[in-house]
C-alpha cells in the first residue's frame, strides 16, 4: 500500500488524549458515530464476545500489519474535524499502535493505551473535504478491538482578542513596533527562524534565502563560564543581525552560578544541566541573604548589561529565559514549578524595574498551567517541538493547549523545533504559530529531520516570511 505523503508519527499519553476528548466531546454542530461492523473490512472480522460494545458488535483480529477497516464518512462542509476511536485492549496486552489514513493521503501513527473495557478517546484533528471521505484504520501493531469511530466538528475559535500591549508599560518604541507587527501578521503568516548565524549562512548557500528571526544565546555571559575564560560576541552579532533588518531572539542556557560538579559526563561547561550541578534553586530563593541568592542576582545583572547594550543599539529582543523548565533537565526546573516561576519573576523584576530595561518582549516556554508565572509577566507563550525526523505535522494539539492557557489573548510561538511544520498544513488547520526557530546542526543539515526539499518548500512558501519579505515591511524604519 502506497501513500503520497510522509507518514507522520506521534504518540500521545492517555492523560492528554482523555483530556482532549473531554474538551472536544462537548456539543458541536456535527457529531456522528460510525459503527465498525458497518465499515468495509479487510483481513478482520466482526465479533460480539466482549461485552459493553455499541451497535451489533465490534471488529477484531487485526493480526497482520495491513489488516484494515474503512469508514465512509460524509460531512456537510470542508473543515477541521476531530476523530475519536472507541476500542478495547486488555491491560495484559499493553499499548498497541494503529495507522489512520484520511482520503488516501494523510497518514498518522497513534499509540492506543491498553484499557480495561471499551472506551472512547480522541486521536486528533483532521482536515476533511465536503461530502464523502474515507477514513482507514490500518493494523500496524494491531491486536485490538474497534467498536466505532466518532467524527465531529473541531471547535473553531471565535474572533481573536490578542493584545499587542506589552507587559512592560514603559517598553520603548522599537519594541512596541515589533510587538504590533507580530500581532498584525498572526493569522496570515509565520516568521521563519533559525538558531545561530552560521546556520543562516548555510540556509542562504543552499536556498538563497535567510530567515526573518535568528536565535542567539546568553549562555557564555553566565559568570561561572566567564570566570573560566569563556568569551562571547553574541550581543554584537545580534546587533549586526538587527542592522541587516532581522528580528533578534535570545535564550539563556544559564550555567549554574556555583556548585558545578565538573567530572566526566558532568563537565562544568554543561552546568546549565541538572545532572552537572548541585546548585539548589529552591534553597537560594528561600534564603535571600545567602551567597547563592546574591550569585543569582549577579548573573541576572550580567545579562542585564548585555540587554542594555542591545537597547542602546535600538534592538528589541524576544527574550526566553528559563526555557523547558518543566522538563527538569535544567537546574532552574529541577525543584518543580514554584521555584521556577519565582525565579522567572525575579528575572523580570530585576531587568525591568531595577535596571530600567525596556527593549524586551518576554516569552514563557511551557503550556502547563501549573508552571505558568502569570499574565503580568508574559507577552508570548511558546513550545519547543522535537518530533521524529520528517514529521511536519502542524502540532495542532499543542497549539490548542497554549491557546487555552492564555485564553487566546497572547501570541504563541514555536520557540525551538526540529522538523518545521508544513506551512500548507498550518494554513489548512489554522494553527497560527507566530514563528518557528529551527535548532542547529543535525536538525537543519542532516537531510532527514528537514529534507532539503522540505526546507525549500518552507522558505519559498507565501505563508512564510523570510528576511527579504520582512525588509519590505520596513519594520524598524516606520514611524
């Protein structure tokens, strides 16, 4: 069996799937169940031995990898629809996988967690054409029992109420202009982005284009690195990029202020990682007279100095401190959400109110409500995406999580990515990431994470703003 489009693979945890199902199974205009025993069957059969099924039975014996079931689904209009599957897998059998193919082209692989009885879970959102559609479930790693699928309208957001006012009311004009611009293109375009200027040169060499956004890093301004002789020219490079007409983004792989382990596998240069330091952020924040707390302030002040240089050069900065905190692999997230949020608010207050720096657009990097530091400290929320190589899906579920987190009142960015989402799917699914920012080395250049053909399609897509298109907006010259 051949399909024109790439297989798009991802696995959702049961908690996330059930959570999405609860939200989506509210009343919608189109909501219809299609019984499995009434579908077209290939290599499978109808049975009724397991109780609690719907209709006249369920479909079983998905034993071979190409066994399948095809549902004929007629919908009243073209649009985005959620698909749920009601199925049963005995707990003893463990998690299985199914492939979902829509109209012979768009193929996804899903994990189906084991269940004690027939249950319905959402497996994602799909674009369907008006009228007849074929939805095929292909066994892959089968040995499950399918009762039915449910197809229903995906709730469409109302009119966007995204605010272009910055949380820092004293933000300077250049920074305000950038924010207003980002909001103005939110539904019509996505900004292309790339981490590292060397990678930008590679893109220019291979595609004849440059991204609109470049990511820089304050890592080597961390004082525990400076004391070991590390130097950085990231600030100067960012100023040059701004002068070329590009947008500047900064993250901060913050080397811990002290207590670096410095042994094989835990080198001091990896001191931003939890495994390479014993620095305790919870202790530091709860002891404001301690050396640890004072070292935090000194490091923040070192970054404030670089932001001041950028401000003096009229460079607005998309600043994303404490990224990926909830992962726990960086020391600032190792003690859970409360210390991470407190540290983020300390950074904001120290830079904004103590140092009087007004060229920052503040970005938080998590979709979890538990980890969110609050609307008064955040301008943009973001997500770092690293699915399998060649997975160009639009990330609609994660985008929906972030939209819900900020009640559709703040911009949402793809602040790091491996594979770049397909711009055509972004348009089709109305997933309005403000920008993407592809990470360095293999994520850009290995030919697998992002094929050269895909990169060319992205950078030449009308939906994507590259540096040449950005310059036409005269973003920093307009009054």
